[in-house]
C-alpha cells in the first residue's frame, strides 16, 4: 500500500500580482516529502492563490515552485495536474457520474487498464470507509461527509506524490469534520503523500499540520511545526491568530509520556488521583485531574507505575512565552 | 360549408387514410430535418459564442431578428430566390429554431457549476474534454428544454409550408379552406397538435434515458 512516496515541494520567492493587487508576495518555504503543510491565515491572505499555483490553475507572476526539484512551470500543465491530487471545499464531484466513475477520473485520464482501475476504486472505497453499494450512486445521493470522502478518494486515486486541499472539511458539521480529519490523517500517513492543506481554522492547522505556514496579506509570517508556533509565536499577529488559549492548545500536542513525571512520588499518596497513560495528551490529563479535583495524576503504563504528574508541572507548560 | 353537414365526415376520413398517413410522414420529415439542421447550426453558433464571448450578443441578435420575421413574409421573400422548394421551407423552419437552441445551449453550458469545471481542470482534463465530457452532459437538461420548444414550434410552423407546396398536414388544412370543407381542416389541425404532443413525450423519454443521474431520489 505504501508504494506512494511523497515528493518535496518548494516555493521560491513566488509572487502573484493582479494589476495593483499583490495576492501572494515573495513566498518561500519547503515542505519535506510525506509531510502535511497547512497554509492558514485570514480571508484574502493568499492561501488559495498559493495552492492553485502549484498545479498551475494560476500562473505565478514571478518565482518558481519545485516538486522533487523540478520546476512545475516547465512542461505541460495538464500532465502536471494528473500527478497532483486536488480537493476543494465544494468537492467539485461530477454530478452526472457515479461514485465509481468519479473516483476513477484520473486513472482513466492516464489510460490505466480497466481491471487496474476497478481494483484501485475498490481499494480506495475500503480506505475511506464507504460501502461498495455506494459505488453505483450519484453524488446527489450522498451526505456532505460522504461527498468529501469521495472527493479525497478521487484525488488519491492515481497515487499522486503531492496532494492539494483547499478547505476540504469546511462545509461539514464539527463532528463529521473531526472524523474526516482523523481518517484523513490515517490515510495520509498510510500513503505517505505530501500534502498542502489550506484552512482558515487554526485548530485544524494545529491538528493536521506537520508544518504550519501562517500568512498575512500575501506574505509568510511564520513557518514552523505547530508546537513551536504555539510556544514561540513570531509576532503579535501570530500570537493573536493562534489565540489567547494557545497554551491550552499546546497541551493537546504534548503527551503525558513526554512531560516531567516524578518517578519517586510516594504512590500511597495517589489514592483518588486519576490514572493517566503515557500516550494521553496533556490536555486530556488536565481535564481528568480537574474533574476528579486532584492535584496529581497517577501515570501507569499498563500495570507498571511510572510516577506522578502534578498540576504545577502542567501549569508550567501552559505559561508559554509571549512574543517580544 | 354546406349547412346541415357534420363538422367531421368520418366516411371521408376512412377513404383517405393513405393520404392522411402520407401527410403525417411529410410533416414529420420536414420537422426532423429542420430540428436536426437547426441543432447543428445552433451548436456551431453557440460554441463560437462561448469561445469568443464578444460574438455572442450579435449572434443572438441575428437569431432574434430571424425569429421575429413573420413566416409568411419570410417565405414570400425567399421564393423568388429558392422557388417553391424544400430548401425554401427548411431555410424558414431552421431560422425559427436557432434563437431558442443557441440560447439554451449557451446558458446550459454556462450553468455548469464553476467548482465542477475547476475540479475537472485541476485533475488534468483538457479544455476540450471538459466541454464534451463534463459541460455538455450537464447542460443536456437545458438543451433538451430548448429542443422540445423548437420541435413543438416547428411542428406548428410546418402547417404553413403547404403554401409553398411542401405538403404536410398543412396540405389538409389548405384543402379544407379552399373547398369550404371542414373535415380535412379539422383532421389536419388536430393531427398537428397530436403530433406535437407525441413528439414532446418522445423527447422527454430520450432525455431521461440520456440523463440517468436526474432520475435518482
Ligand atoms: N482573479 C483575481 N483577480 C484579482 N484579484 C484576485 C483574484 N483572485 C484573487 N484575488 C485577490 O487576491 C487575494 C488573495 O486571494 P485568495 O483567494 O488567495 O485568498 P484566500 O486566502 O484563499 O482567502 P479565503 O480564506 O477567503 O479563501 C485577495 O485579496 C483576492 O481579492
Ligand atoms: Mg481560499
């Protein structure tokens, strides 16, 4: 399954002007192979424009974009697009084609033999957790969440090394969104695809991104892993954008196992303390401790006692620095 | 009309089934030729208007002018050039289909959601493939609405082509008027309406079979 290998994507001083408007202004960053880069920022900051320059739905005014070191601006755009997955918020599923035909779009354009297309469609359907009976349905017969899943499957069908996603989960309700996000993360890890993902939801960016690029008025303000973004926002804009609860958000990126646990804490004093596992996030640990009105948590790896985690230690991690 | 005579003399109808059948056949033939030719020309004009948007207003203006010329006047104008011929009849009939067909083809294609077009382009469809495999199938509903109106209008207009000697059910109507004899007049007019209803029903069936995705839910 993991025969797909992600490609590296690099923006080099990419600028897009529309007359006097500068939509994207000297954007430079690199996405390592197989990682998710999330572009986030307020409306109109140039996220969609940046994304659509990768598959040349928009041509940059200047600069270059490299996929595995190759400039996308050289060569045939149609051929390029067949190697890049593309998912948009409104899905853009073809209303006159069945789910099966929609998913088979790019393999068909690439001229795969019928049996190979059929096998791939079946495989993808399993991966996105839809029933085979769905294959004969038309998009109008699917729920919003199912449509988004089909949109993702369609984009992945020909095993592209790079996938572009523009607010793919924005149109569904929060519960479905959370499920789709989790499924997507699993799929992405499984297939090893490099993803550029656009959202204006900072929580989604923190959850999905290996790297997060914060944009403002066409410029890159900060490009960092989410933990670092929360701990060290580059400026006031980023600090405000990630929110005053960024300390709390950061806790959801850290696990109990990685925290400062006291192994010598007297176990007999932990009666009534909630049991925490090393893989739990600090946010969940905090919630458990607050719920049982306990100053401490008992960290257990199965039957093995690892030590105690105190509220004070979590509190210390909450106090992330404010920008200079 | 002779007083006391019934509106429809069924004995006349019974004795003229061959003639009536012939006129129905002629009527259908004139209609089908007109709609098929009209569609071909309308597609060419519509594609031109879509490719070069500044051409679209003059194209519809031209088709609109054709549409407003009274049919008798158009035939009278054409006869000195093309005679009392099939060509004269079809030039007139085709002219009247163009406005509705061109407008519906263009608006059908323009009504395709932009995100569908965007997704197709983004996945590596060529612009040509987008037109044939995405836009046209999705525009079929609106295009068929145009074909239905064009067909019904043409069936009505074909009754006039009898005046230039091209037969059809108009021939029976003309016969009735000339001989002060109501039977062929009523038969001709009724069959013309029936033909329009039947043709419309047939087109609906064709449309449904071509657009299976509109039958769900
Ligand atoms: N075709 C165009 N012509 C002129 N200006 C444009 C065009 N497309 C985009 N822009 C401008 O470029 C800027 C960036 O647009 P873009 O769509 O990339 O924003 P975005 O970050 O995706 O916003 P959103 O979160 O609202 O989707 C905006 O100011 C927009 O008005
Ligand atoms: Mg956008």
